[in-house]
């Protein structure tokens, strides 16, 4: 493991869990290993375009409100835990990938596999091919421990409360790459089109954020990635909602400076946490089944 990435992620736990909620920020890591920067054809600023910059800081107060927060320290451009473990592009590597690697997913085709080939605007990350062992090492030392810890936290919450809600938090550029795309909402909520969490959770998040003055969209353009799909199993009491925050709400997207509105948004996310914590969790499964 790169010395800069020890530890590879942070878990901030409250003194006591007040509700069955876990917040996760898998893409806000901003520790760029020296060897990674040396292997890249891009500078650090260009690499940061793929970061969900400062989302972990936006969520810093949820733990003091009674909910744990997990966040990656490694950057998304280095390793993406919101992918299958082996979504890998064979064009990136010297040597043969294992037979179980998924080399044909749409995310791999777009250059955004477990080890990304590109950052925003399709800029190639690496100056030359990587050894296959480098990819497998990052997966063993970073990806797998991250997901083991995420599963443990969710299982602990489920064991204590009989239900668990994962709030998977991200940020999005204020504008898409397509010229014809409309300006994006302030916040996009994703539940894999009604499959990853109870509709009561989506409704609560939507109504709470709208009451705070935010423009909210559901599932478009982001319905939820691997984490939302993989961990969301409402019938078994595991609910996942993805929250995508428009970066223009809290930061200057060009120079990564924070805006004065950062503090307001940070407090509004605690309001969202409190609203979700007040849901009648023991009845969510019944509501979910009734809505199917």
C-alpha cells in the first residue's frame, strides 16, 4: 500500500447510534500518492476534476448528530469503490487480466472502471500502461478493505435496529458534457428507480430538501451506482439512497475554493439526516412491499 494511503479510509462514529443510518462518501478522497502523480500525464488539478470534492467535509457534522460517516482518502481517479471489484479495461495494462475481470461493462467502455482510464472530458490519465499486478494490488489493499468495513457497519446497524439505511453521498458538476443538457438540479436523489430503498425514504429526502429551498430531481441523470445497487435490498431491511450534490452550491469548480454557502449546505445536510432518522423504520418493509 502507498504510504500516503495508510489508512486508506476514515470512519467517524458517534458516541451512540441514535438511528439506523450510515453516511458514505466514496469519492471525496484527495490524497494523491506520489507514484500515481508520476505515472499520470495530467497534473493534480486535472485529476481532481473527478473528485466529489469536499463532500466528506459537508457531512462532518452527521456523526455528532448520531450517525457514522465513512469516507475514502484515496481519490476516485486512483481507485473507484463505486464499481464492481474487477471492472477493468485490458487496454490499460501490461499483462493478462484474470478471467473473472469484467472487461465489457459500459463503465469500462467509457473509461470509468474500477481503475479509471480517463477523468472528465475524456482526458487520459496514464502516460503508459500499468502492470496488471498494480491493478490487483489496489483492489486487494484498498477496494476490498473498504467494502468489508462498509458491510460490517451496515450489518452492525441492521443487527441493532433490525433495519439499515445507507446514504451514499456524491457531488456532480453543475453542467453536463452534452451541450443540449439542461442545467442540473441542486440535488439528484437516486434509488435505482424504486428498487434500492423504500419510497418513504425517497419522499422524505425529496420533501425535506425542497422545504430547504433546493431544486431536486430523482434518478436523472444519476440513479445510483454499484454501491446503491449492490447494498440496496429493501426486502431484507437494507435501504440505500444516493445523494448527488451540485458542486456550484458550495464551491468554485475552477479553483476548488469553498463558497460562503458551504456552511449553510453543511447544516442543511444535518437537517436531512434528522428527517431521515425520524422515519418509522420498523414499518418501511411493509410500505415497500405494499408499493410493489
